[in-house]
C-alpha cells in the first residue's frame, strides 16, 4: 500500500511546486509591467505564446474590467488559434464609438475562423455559421463602415445571406457617389431579387439607373427594375413603371420592347400594339420583332393590321403548325376564305395535327 501512495504524493508535490512557480512568475511579471495599459502597448512586439498569454490571463482575472488587457489577451488567444475562447473574452468588452469598428472587425475574423475550422456539414459548423450571420446582421443594423461594407457583403454571400449582402451594398451606395454609388445600388438590387425581395430590388435598380451616366448600364438596370417589378406580382404596376421610363428614355429600343411585353401581360393589348408599332418602325428588318408585333395586333383585335405580318411569318416558317393556324384564322377574320381553307386542309393532313385541323374546320 505505501508503495502505491508514494507516486501520488510525489505528483501532488510537483503540482504544488509548479503552482508556486506560476504564482511567483505572475508576481514578477506584475512588477515588470506595473500597469495593464503599458503591457497592452508592449504586446505588439511580443511573440504569440504562453508567456504573454499567461500574464494577460492573470491580469484579466485580477481586474475583469481592464479592457485594454482583455483585448490584448484576445489577440494572444487568436494567435494561438483558440478562436472560441477569444470570442468569449472579446464579447465581454463594452463597445464605444472609439473602439466599435476595431471590435466588430476582430469579432468577425474570429467568428469566421471558427466556422472554417469546423467540418463541413457538421451541426457544430451550422451553429457557428448561424452565429456568424447574426454578428453580420447586428453589424448591418448598426451601420457598417463604408470601407468594409463590400467585404462584409462578400462574407454574407459566403454564408448564403443574399438579403444581408444587399443591405451592405445599399449602405455602401448611400455612403458613396457617382458611378460607385450606381454600381453598389445595382448590386443591392441584384441580391435583393435573388433573396426574394423584388420590391426593394426595384427601388435599388431605379436608384442605380438614376445615378449612372453610362447609357448602357442605365438601360440594363432599368430593365432589371422592370423584371423585379413584375416579380412582385403586380404586372400593371410594372407596365406603368415601364411607361415612365420610356418617357425619359424614348430611344432605348430594348426598354421599348420590354414595355410592350409588360403592357400585353397587364392585359393592355392596345398599348402593347402601339408600343410595338414604334418598335417595328425603328427596326423594320427585325423579323422576330415583326412576329411579336403580329401577335400584338391580333391581341388588340386588329387582324387586318396583323395580316401582312402573319403572312411573312408563315413564309419564314412554312412547316410551323402554329403560324399556319394563325394564318388560317386571320384569313377567316379578314375575308380571305380560300387561303383559310388551304391552311385548314394543310393542318388536317399534317402528321399529329389532324384533330386540330378538324377543329379548325368546324370553327
């Protein structure tokens, strides 16, 4: 029995000796660095290691409200890769106007490092990712530093938070001017739309279009604004917005085509027809636009105006069932029975389309 107890007594003696040595080192270090602030200023030149971290831990425990010492301790923990402990210590430091930017940036670094240190797909990583996203959200709510907003937006996208990225880009656009403002707002629109918020996307794209002097960029962003407006489900509102932009940019043919499409979708075929006629006059050689105009004329109830366009389409697509059927119906409506009969016979004999052909003959 004595032999079994002897090692244990020796082990405890060594532990006690080490504890005494540690206490003595702490006391000596405290004498060497009389104030926490002096030590904080000196730690930048010290190597990351147990010496500086051990002293700082003693100092922080002795004075929990010594914030400079705690911040220095956080940096030592970060250097050693103890990100979770560093975050815990960092969160205890009160934020002020003077230190908020530094503390927020350091917290994000530590939180992001913690996420990336965990196995992909693990519950722990999902939890850490959620914590990181909440830190980003808090940062956005407090108003991000414009110099860091783009970097924060990129981090938000990496954790699949497009609406959060949009908010950082909005803040960046608000803090800048000219083309930088336009670009940031367009990116805010892009990620708002991707995140399922088309109403805000519409606003951001409009603001971007209004901020740029680049005609090509403006055209793209106006059309993106209309796509976002349509995505809200209010097609009539989208069509009205298109008309307002057309009044400002009458020479933008792409916008004119988008406005015609939206007018038709909003059940305003007469407006769609009129916009389409302007487009066809401006691009008389565009066969696709002429085909779209044929459909707009038919939707507006003007088969006579549609007739030459329908004939052109049939000549371009002689084997198209859809255009043959349109030609047959338009021929009937415009008093061309022989052409209508020819087309219905063709449709009745076309493979796989006899049922449709017979239906057409009965109409």
